[in-house]
């Protein structure tokens, strides 16, 4: 049965993308364009995705830890930039 008549996307295709890790209508849209034209199928896509666990939730959780490390590195980099700017300002004076 068609879910998205604008792009001819079937329930089976949406389920295939969900099995491959697409957990949200936006991720489904990125995979196959369903829901990006008239938007009439977005609720049906949401219903097909259900409220179950995302198969890649563990991967997302693992990625959050390095993101926190990345923020720490960004903070250190910002502090270094501030220090360099202060040195340049004092050299200019």
C-alpha cells in the first residue's frame, strides 16, 4: 500500500528504511523523500514508525559521549583563542 503518493513510496519501503535505522519521519524523508512534498503522509509515517525503541538508539547514545568531549575541546580552543587575542592586544599597545 502506498504511504506517499507524491513520490510513490510504499509501506514496505518505509519499513525497510526504518529497519535500516531511520527513526523519525525526517530521517525517512532523507532516505526516500516521503513526506517532503504535500506532507499528507507524515502522520502515516509516524504511525508506521511507532513508538518503539529506535534500533540505532545505542549508537546515538554512544555518540553523545564524544560530543561532550568535543564541547570540552571547543571550550579549550576558545580559551586559547582568547589568550592569543589578549597577547596580540598587549603586543600592539
